[in-house]
């Protein structure tokens, strides 16, 4: 083992006046639903919007003067970028960050605002990483790796110290995995302080190399799919992190894009927390019952980041509302005469459904002459209420079709 509990405790001393010891919040609704005591480690409230400042600052603080004078460089999916940029600014040194070309605009802008020079290169973290190594070689920068570095891992491990001290009866700790830095640090701390606790890692299904790498006995890359959990979209775990995961992590599970979206929605709806896809992966695994729990378990899910693009957040929330039956799209015909739409909307009002959007469709639907097609997006209380709305409109003489969900083909 390359990182010890002492290393993590030393990192905490370095970070003492730098980071926020983020709160651990009880999630009453999820606790009721799962029959266990569920808590959320709100690292989404950390400086720079994620846990990454912990490892980045610990690493940069320990650099020698000559290393600092050359400036630092890092590749990132987004959050490490902001952590390194902020840590470099606090040390008054130059930082250069390579991000994938399709990194969320929110993360690009925030990284620039922390004073970093941002270079966009490649479609994935791994392509950005290769380019960052080329730039390091050309310019002599000091490298700050996103996860495969002992001091970075020790910095992330301070989260585990906070969990163990604030929640000493924790029996399950659920942590997202990208390259493996955060789960490695947390697992070392938790297994030393709470040896009976289970550590569960979570990856996005379309970017999940860890289980394959564990079977192979070495970091193994996988084909990467598109995921809203861009912060954990890493092609393979690290050379340092994989052995730590093998030794200290009890299980690694995988979650779908819909499950991640529900995790984001749950954080917003039930806890008033804005969390990105990677940050919500642990909670997503719990909600999807991918983690086996006992009734007396005390569970802590680490919400490791909150840097989600506002447009994506809006789409996620809307889509989950549709899938949970809170939003519904109805399609029907009315006579093409004055007052017919008003009559229809009055019938909708009788059901206490809320009209979000209304569209007239004539040519596009090839509606029968003398009639016009209407599409209505309605907000209802739940699926049962939605069915009541449909039945009421049919009773009023309308032929109603409900638009399907998830009919798109890749």
C-alpha cells in the first residue's frame, strides 16, 4: 500500500484552513424508501464545487519551489481542473489545464475564472491526458495527476476521516469511481477507522472499466459511451488506485443513465442540493437497489461534485418528471373553430392538471380537414392523476392518445 492513514491525517492538517468540512445530511425520504439510515456527504458544497481541491491542494502545497516556479499542468474531465486552478491560484503559481473538447461549458468557464490557461483537446479524458503529457514535456510544467498520485489520494482521503468522525456508526459507504482517487483515499481511511464498514464503488454503465480491470489484474481500458456522469468518464483506473480498490473496496456496481438522472433529481427534490451526474452516482446506486442493505445499516453516499451545466440540469429534471408520470404529453383532435381550444382547456382545468405547453398541429399531422391536432404537455400530481385526466377527457368526447416515453433509437 502506497498511502497510509498517517498520510491522510497529514493532508488534513495542510487542508485545515483551506477546505470546507462538508456536512453529512440525513436523507429522510430515501431512508424510508430503503428501510435503512441513509446520509449524504455533501461534497458538492466544497470549494470549486467538488472534492478535487483536497487532493490538488495537498499535492501542490508539497511541491518544491523549483517545481512550483515551472507552473503546473493537469488533464481533467472538469472538476480536477477547477481544483488544480484554485489550488495554484492560492499558491500564486501558473496553471495550465487540458480539458476534453466537449467538457461542460460550466466547468470550462469556472476553470478560467480561477486563473488557469485552458486548452481544449480530444473527445475524452484520456485523449486530453495524452495531450497534457505532451505539453508537460514541451514546456517543463510540473504534473498534477487527477487520481494516480499518492498525495492526491491522501488529500481525497480526508473525506473518509470526516465520515468516520461524524458518522462513527456507518456500516456502508458508497463512492463514485472514475480513475479511483477519491474511493482509494476514502477506503483507506474508512477501513482503518471503521474496519467493519463496507465500501461500495459506483461507475456509469457506459464508462465502467474497474470490474474488468480487477478481473484482468491490471488497468484495462473499455470503449466509452456518452454519459451525463462526465466526471467519472475515465477509460481505465490508475496504476496506484487499482490495487487499493482491490484491497479495500468490497464491491463495484454500475448504474444506467436513467438511474443517474433519478439520483440528481432526488438530490434536488428531497435535499435541495444541486449535484452533477458523477456526484449523484452513489445515491443512484442506492435508489436503484444495486447495493444490498440491511435494516440496521447506516449508509453514507458521497455526493462528490455539483458542477452541472444548468441546461443539462433542467433537461434531467424535466425528463425524470416525465418518467415518473408528473409530466404527460397528450395528443388529440378538436374542431377547427373558435372556442374549441378554450373548451378543451376548461375540461383540463376541471381535473386540476396544469397546462405547461400547447401546440396546434395541422400540416405536420395531416389532420383531417375541418379539424386541428392539439398536443398538450400537462403537469399532474402522479401517474394515477394522469390516468384520471385522460379518462375525464375521453368522457368529454375526445379521443386521447398519450405520447410514449423512451421511443428513441440510437
